[in-house]
């Protein structure tokens, strides 16, 4: 199956909609998930993770929010086995402040020839200063 906009969007919909089993089914067992910049470690979220280690770290960030984020999908771009999503996440922090951050995910899929291509690599980009502020807060 070729990698299409709708296939990449389905990964986004599962991630942002809380469909953890659906997301996990799309991720290769040996996938690498990079958040922000793992070499500098500018935030507690920054790092390189695997399929099973990424979700607990992500959960530690979302624990600082009152509810799941509301998402606006701005762009999906596909080229070969690479899919890019740009979206905005907004919500309310537990300290009452508004949370808003643009996000960009770059997904690399194993094959465009597979009936259900698996994600083998993800690079996640978001507002690192805001992530650091939230995760270092007492709330």
C-alpha cells in the first residue's frame, strides 16, 4: 500500500484521539522516536525512545494538563516513505494557564509496498521552552 495523506493522517488521528492500541499497531517494534533534541536534553521530554518507552514519557507531560489537547491539523505532506504532520495543540494547564504549541511530526515508514506500512522512525518537534516550563512546574 503506498503511503498516502490519509494513511499518515490516520496515525495522527489515533495519536491525538487516544487510540493507543491503534497507534501501537502502526509502529514497528524496533521504531525510534526522537523528541526535540536528544543531544542537548533541553527539556525533561527530550530524548530518543522506543515503541514501549515513548508513551510513559509523553504521559508525564500530559499529566500537567487539565484535559487532552484539542488539535488543529494544518498540513499533511507525503513523499515516498516519509509523512509529515504539522498541527497545533491547545488546552488548559493545571495551573490555569492556556497551553498552545505548534507541533511537527516526521514519520518514516518501513515500506510503501507493505499492505500496512509500519512507522520505523519519528521525529517530534514542539515548543521546548514551554515544555520545560510546564514540566518543571509544581502543578
